């Protein structure tokens, strides 16, 4: 049988400098809320900015509520994206109905913004299941805790869609720490060689747990790594949702039109600890964290919309009320104990249970029955 070779990347540009990112990240709205024109990236429409602001309000409330649920023992762990909500919301908004999002463990807000219910998005972090939602229904891959593994999955998924003749674009999220993993290299290299419609979106929040960016790379920026693979790279202010919508939107459109992969680096900051199990005071100064407060994506867009008469107190209260409704629903869902079936540990490993798994299940079942009998006997 004759094999067909997938289409490779087109000839490289004569001037490879066209692949290099800007010296300064793209910015359309500064910390004060003032707009800045850009020759390459137009300001998104007012309607999109309004939707983005709603997403930021809801995302911040979800982060706050999840942190509270951790303290109450209702979530086992929560990697907060407080301060990174602009990246989360923009990643969701630039995708079309048939596109796919491949998130990390820190991207719960992006997952929820894509249509997954907050309660289902938190199942992994509660410790009940590896994923609490149907990926096919929402076109959101399960959140991953190993670094960078989802990038390979994203590339494979996009390559399969390309073979089927679909116009699907895949947006693959990762952090700065992931760029030190071999999977990052393999995913970028394969996507570039085979001209796969993937947008690699690095949320550079300055720390891979306790390791600063300076210990991760000696490159001028993470986006500069793109030229080594023959794909375009771009840097963007990760706390400016308008710039994120413009830059990510352009990269998605480019991939859909057959332009191949891109590498986008968002410069943002992790305002809170890596997770609730982390003590970030051991590796960074409070003054450093406070310096980023003025760059908050939520207050930045609020100032911009208010100054332009697109946001008033009544609308602000309406959005706050909506976000509180989401938080209340999340509290109610996680305050309900799950009805767990121990046999599920063995039920979904293979389509047909192996003899070894069957033996293990029988042993566990016998132990549970003996334990239950012993408890009942003690009660009498």
C-alpha cells in the first residue's frame, strides 16, 4: 500500500528576521487604562472588550472562591491564576466553536470560560477524577499536571484534524517552566516541520514553582525560541486583554488559513503562591509582588472602559452579581460529598478488565467487606 507523506512546512522566508518577536511586548492598553495605537494589531471591538471584562470579573471571583474552598478542605489543591486572568479569558475567546483548547493545571478559568461548569472543572483539583467534564462536548482537553505533556497531545490532535481536512485550530497553553522540558522542543519541532495548525501560548509568570525565569533560559525572551524552529514568535503584555485578543486572534487566524504554528509569549505574573502547598515568601520578596498590583488586568480594563463611558456602576454591580452566582453554585457543588464507588478504580483502566485487575478488585472488595463487618460488630 502506497503511503502518503504529510505536507511539510513551506520554504523558509528569505529573511528569517521576520520570525523574530518585537523587542517590547505588544500593548494596546497600559496600566492606567489609556489606549495605545499599534500599526499591526488593531484595538478589539467594544463588544469584545465588554465580554472580556465580564470574563475577568468572573475569573477573579472563581479564583478567590477556589482559594477559600481549599482552606475549607473542599479542594485538595488549587493553582491560582490570580493576576493571569487576561491570558485565561483571551485564550478562550479567540477560539471558534470547533477549535480545541489544551490547558494546564493552572488554566481552570480558561476551561470554565470555554463552557465547562465551574464544578466540573474543579473535579480534578478536588481529587475525585482525572477530569470532570466531557472533552469532546466542550472541545477542551483534560487539564494536565505533568509539565508540557499536553503540548504533544495538542500537536497530534491538530495533525489528525489536518489529515481529516478540518479547519480546526488548537491552542496549547503552557507556562515558562514548560519551556525547559523536552516535550516542549518535540512539540514545537514537529508542529513546525509538518506545518500543524497549533498556537503555542506560553504564560510567562516569572516562576516555575520557586525557580525564576533567569534559571530557565538564557534566551532574550521565550518567544525568541520560535526562530529556532522556523515559526514566528511574538511577545505580548499578558495583563492587557486587548493586546492578547489581538495577538492570539491573529495567530489563530493565521493557523486556520494554513500559515502553520506560532509561539506567543505573554508577560504576566503569578500574584499568589504556586499552589496552596507552596510558601512563596521563601523565594521572592513582597515588594516584587506588590509592584505588579498596579498592572492588574482587571483594574486596567475597568479604567479603560469607564473612561470611555462603556462601564458604569450599574453595569459593574450586574457583573459582580453574576460572578457571585457562579461562586455560590461552585460552593454548593463542592459542599456535597461525592458518592464514590471503589470499583471505579478498576472499571475504566481497560475496555475489558484484565485478569490481574480482576484479582486486585476482588482483594480490595474482600478487604472492604471485612472492614465493614468489623465495624458493624464493634457497633453492636
